[in-house]
């Protein structure tokens, strides 16, 4: 018991004013998940008001798990692998069915356990997200684009599967369609965060691509922007966009409410690609972001298009806005 309490205290934990035995504690843990989601900048809306109200708390509990496991892998002080093990212990506790077994004690996992029970979610997607962050502690370079896609099967695609479980979808074919969009979102984030990743010793741009365009790690670290680097980033942006194009066919299999949220995810990722293009593919001088104003425009546009019964993502969003440089 004491060991468990000590372990949980080493993990990022929200402050909740009431105790586990108090009425309303479960609701308070879901509120803590929501607060975490609202306190972080994201390229796309998490648990928007366009999805059914009954689903939103569960979007937040899954977000809290995913956000924290990434933070443990990227920023935690001390032994990150040990902390990831502790995180996995709390996850495992969510799946204990024996009346004599202790469930999770961490607030985020108390909420997550409820989500897992209600939607009958297996542990595999969660485990894969943890494994992605374990890999980050050992591997800081990617040799080929295929290697990067394989990494995305752990770091990104499980999130899409989790969202589909919330929508009651377990079809493997639809999961594979969701993989395309999740991979695209992850790739867009990599190109957005080249400088951030450099600061923590990681380069996600495949080595084979850097060599093809004559970009060395030293040159990348210097932050020098030239035609070769612009060509490299244009290449990465263009093929990332194609993943969004191919993955958007999933929308036709979703019900109207979840289709809108899927469109927001897609438009958020596409907007990052367009922001990179508008900056002349300079992702080193400053981080490309989607402004609050642009997010509001996307949200309003998606809502209006849903009411009109037309495609939630306009064709223009899938197109390049790159200036000739």
C-alpha cells in the first residue's frame, strides 16, 4: 500500500480538493482530465462541443493518459523508463477484475478506468503509446521514412483506435483508415516541432531524406534556412498532406456528431501544413502554429458546413498554399 502511494506521488498528479471516499470524487477526476486538456495548446480541438456531451468526459480521460505519457517520455526529471513503468502499473490496475484487487489510485486513471469499462476498451492501444515513449529514450534518430511510419503505429495510431472505441467502432478496416489521419497528424507535429525536438536531442526527419537533400545534422543544428532545407520540408509536407487526403474517407463511416470532430482534427493538421508553407518552410526560426482566430474560423466553418450538409473539410484545405521560393 505505502509503496503504491509513493509510486503515484512520483507521477504528474492533479490537485483534487476532495478525497477518493467522498461523494463526487469520480466526477472530480474527470474534471481534472478536462482541465489538463484545456490547459495545453493543441493543433486541433480536443473534445469539442460538436461531439455528444456524454462522450466529452471520456475524450478528456483518454487525452489525460496520452498527454501525460508523452510528458513523461519527453520532459520528466529522473528515470523516465521507471516513471513509464509506474504509469503502466496504473494502467494495468484499470483492468483488474478481482474484488480483492486494488484498482488504480491515480486520479487520471480512476477516470480512465471508468472510460475503459463503459466502452470495453482493450489495453493494447494504451500499451503501445507507452512503448512509443520507451523507444524515445533509446532511439533519437530515424533512418528511413518506413521506420518513421512504423514508429507512428505506436506513437499516434493507437489514439485513433481509442477514439473509434468511444464511437462504438471496432472494425479493423476503419481502424486502418484512422491510422492514415493519425500518422498524418503525427508527421505534421514532427515538422512543426523540428527545433523543439532538436533541443531534447531528437531528429524525426528521416536520415535518408536529409541525405537526399544535402542536409547534415550540423547544418540543422545551426538553424540555417536555404533552398535545400526548404526543398526537404516541402517534400515532407507534400507527402504528409497525402495521408490526410487518403484518410479523410473515414468520415463517410462516422455518425454526424463524431464526423464533425474528425473534421476538426483533419483541418487542424492541414492548417499546420499550410502554416509551414506560408512561412516558406522555415520551421527553425519559429514554430508554426494555428492561431486562436484561425481555430475559431475552422470551428465556425465546420459547424456551418455540417448544418448545410456539405463536406466538412473544403477542398481548399487539402491544397498547398506554398509560395514559389
